[in-house]
């Protein structure tokens, strides 16, 4: 039987914004509802995700808080207006969406949002390094650009290729380069392929598979997968942004997530070594 959450739990009460909370407002209060949803429809849509959100924040609260801090800090380190600043704003939306979906049990959608974040920052990095504002404009207008091609194009830049070659020699894998023809150990390419499993319709990468049930319901396995993907994508996006914006700072939260003892919790070798090597090189 469904029950109401006790009112002494701060999560039990919903909050709405006041008119002066918005940047653009006439200051007038909202009119009363003119087309209120039926209670049955509201409960049908909200009961299960609400239940997952309560369970997630009861047992994974510190992890959700960490993701929230990462999203907030990401906004605080935006560079001067330009391609990368625009991209990082879009990425912040993807990070927020990923956290929200993860908290409510939509793990596939959480991971899919992270693919958008990686695609956006990868293109912005290339366009920033090459000052290719036309390519960025065309993408903003809807042109589709292939992730693998962008990786190849970034590698034509001498400084990027030189650093990636050094990392490859040291770690047996690189950001874009790999020690075998299939590029299976190139961190950016490999992560993108893994994310794609959850962005396309595949029977072995559905929410139902992670729930092992109908849902949404809280799944420790689903949460772990989306949580680790979030940390990995954030780490890679931060490194790529630093490639394009050499003065980009790193927040205390991000520095914590990129520490060697933290990296080993969500990254496997050889990508753990690649991340550590690039972090040390870019933020000495």
C-alpha cells in the first residue's frame, strides 16, 4: 500500500519558485491552475520515480550529493564566452539530466545523457583548438558530425598527437591512440562505444535489464553503472576542456574525483593510467 512520507522528512514537501526567483519576470504571482492534472494520472506518473528517488537518496545520498556538487562546480569554472563556454553550458544540462534520471531510476536515460555530454565537449575541443567557428556553427544548426572522425581530426594537431603518443608509450593506451589497430584501448573512443550501448535500442542494455523487473525501481546495479559512467565522462570532459582552455581551473570536488585513489574506483586499466597521466600533465 502506498503511503505518504512523514512530514518531518524534508523530501516530503514540494517547492516551487517565486516570481522573483527568475531572471526575467514581471514580478506578478502565477495565476491559479487552469488545467490541473487528474490525481490518478499524477500518481501513475510520479509514484514509482518518487519511490526510487527516496530510496536512492536514503542509501546513496552522499554519492548523489557528490554528483550535484560536480554539476555546480562545472558551471563555476566556465571560461570566457566562446565555443568552449557554450559547450560547457550544454554539458552542464546533460550532467544535471543524468543525475536527475539516475536518482529516479531511469539508468539508461542517465547514461544516454552522458553520451551527449561527451560528443559536445569533443567537438568543442576540436573547434576551439582549430578556431573552426564555422564547423561549430554548422553543428549548432543541426549538422551531424561523427565522433570517430572528430577524434581522427584532433590527432592531426601536432601538440595533441605528441602528448597522446607520450601517454601511449607510458600506459599502453592513449586518449585517442591505441596500441592495436582496432583502437579498443583508446580511452575516448572506447568510452564512447560503451555509452552508445545505452543510447541505441539494444536488448542487453535496457532499464528492464538493470532493474531485473518492470519499473522504475531502485537497482543497486543500475545505480552503480550510471554513477561510474558519470564520474568517468566528467573526468574525460574536464581533460578535453583543458586541452582547449589552458587556463581552465579545477574545482576541489573535481580534484577529489581525479585523485589516484578515487580513479581506481570507477576506471579500469589501462584507462586509469591514461587519466592519471593526463591529469598530472595538464594540472601539474
